[in-house]
């Protein structure tokens, strides 16, 4: 029996090997895909991948000034109007600077008002009195000089007295001239160049005050268009730079959705603007959305998103064409059809006159 055991085992293994080979070579029945791929409704077509975007495109809102976020005033999905605040930055340093600018402006305006109000009515009587005093002093010196000359002619007074009185008379005359000049200068008011300097100082302070106020207003980041908040990437307490490293808030007008279609550069000669086009949702190709032609962006750009096709090259360039989902299909999409979201990929087929 021992001499038959080994051949029997070898024969059994041979039969098992033959069975395994024949079983593995059997063709499996074809499997249907879970979701049927999208099919073109046209006999001649140009196909392209596309992204859904708002009518205004995606608006990445940032901060013009760096700072710490104190409040975020919007949420994702919230509709906003033009001028509505989105978030605020810490404004305490600029508020303090604004008070300083306001005080400097008030001081400059007071200095200008002082220059323009000269001369003060209270200063004129005192100046006139100084002129009268100098005139009286000059008259007294002149009388003494006349008397002394008479005495000298009679040889009663000395020559040195006459010299002293003449010098005193000249000094009194110069004092009167100075008092009259000071009085005329006082009545003339402020010098015009001084007024110009004061006005320029006021304008400079106003400009600094306005600059600080504008910077304070810029700490409140507002929406510049009507739309809907698509993303909020900022939280209270975070520091944001200028420019920020990412889009802090993304806005877009979703009342009319657009579809940005990438047409391969090899299909550009067969593309005709204005021909009928349909979009199909990936994962639900039975739902078709008619598209309305909007515009062609004539600058051919490198392709950014790859489909995974083995014939696709990284250096492929594409022409971007913008279509709009018509209002009827969009309303249907929001009710019974699957909703189309911003950033969603669609398969687009455009009718062409030439076969591929």
C-alpha cells in the first residue's frame, strides 16, 4: 500500500490544479455600474467638465488692515446686502488715535480763529494810550529843549545841558515812531502768510483726522455686493494679516447660478458659441439641466483639474465657457430635482456641427 500512496496524492493534486485553472479562467458575467454614465443628447457633441459658480463668481473677502477679530456677524448660508458688516477687528488703538487727531484739529482751528480775529478790540485802547503817552513825552522834551536854548542865548545854562536835552528829544521822537508803528501793526491784524500757515495746519489736521476715521471704518469688513455667505473661515480671537493667508469670507450671488465649462484645446475648433448645451449631475445623469450661453473667456489657460483619463496630459490647455442654468430648471432643481451647489462638478455636452 505504501508504494501507491505517493502516486495517489500526486494524482489528487494534479486534479485539483486542473480544476483551479479551469475555474479561474471562467469569464465573469458583466456587472452593471451602480450609476449609469452620462450620455450626450446630441449626435455631434463637444463634452467638457464644469464647475458650478455664483453669477458674481466666488468673492473672497479679506481684511485691508491686520488685527484681531472681535466679532463675526454672519453665518454660512446667510443672505447679505451690499454694505452689510461681515466681521469686525479690534478698534481700540484707532479710537484712541482718533481722539488725539480730533484734539489736534481743535487746537489748529483755534489757532486759525485767533489769527483771523486779530486785532483784539481790548488791545486797541492800550496801544492808543501808548501812542498818546509817547506824543506827550515828545512835546515835553521839545518844550524843555526850546527853553534851554533861550537860556543858553542868555548865557544862563551850560552847553552840556543842551546836548542832553537834544539827545532826549531824539529818543522821545523815536519812541513815538515806535509806538505809532506798533499801533499800526496791531490794527493791521495777523500777517497773511501766518494765516496761510494756520489754514494749512488746519487742513493737515483734518486730513489726519479723516485718515484715522477711514481706517477705523475699514476695521469693519463689509459686503460690497448682494449675495449669500458661502464660507466663513474666521473666528473671534484670530489674528488676520493684510493680505490674509486665505479667504476669510466667501460671498456669491446664487440667485442665478453659472456653470464654468472647460473645453479641451483639441475640441476648440468644433465649439460654436450659442449652440444648445445640457448639464448632467454626476451620480444622477438622468437629471438634465438646460444651459444658456453667457460668454466665452477668450484666454486659453492650463487645465487645473484632471479627470483621470490615461490619455490626458498635464500640459493640456482649456478654453473656459460660461453658461447659466435657466430660471425654470434652477427652480425645479431647488424643489423636486437634486439641488445644485456652488463648487459642484457637472458633465456638460454642447452640440457641435462636426463629429468627433
